[in-house]
C-alpha cells in the first residue's frame, strides 16, 4: 500500500479502499447479491536487483457480470514508486 500511496496519492488509496479492503471483500458481497462477482489482488511486487525495498506493485482487478455476459473487465494496474526510472 505504501507504494500505491507514493505512486498515486492518498485520494487514490481512499477511493480504491486499499487501506481497509484490499481484496474487495465488501464490494464482492454487494456484487454477489445481484449474481455477479469482483475481486482485487496485489499480485506482484518489483524490486531492484539485490535490494529488499519494493519499487513497484501490480494490482489486478477482475469483474464478471454473470447475468450480462457481454461485460467482462480484467485489468492490471501498475503502481511504480515515483523515483523509479
């Protein structure tokens, strides 16, 4: 989350509910109530060679509207640290 905050700012963290619900559990409950599903994963971190501090993250989203089969959204959003070349 620190990388996402540095890359996108505190408004992004709040709007995407990254501080309290990284996996979209609460949102998924709402989706499932109408026959759909959604999830979000912090699917990867990038590191500089031989360093332990991450310099970037990938946040994966998957939404599936079962009742409206024409709508399918999958995306992976990179969040590089601001000082990453």
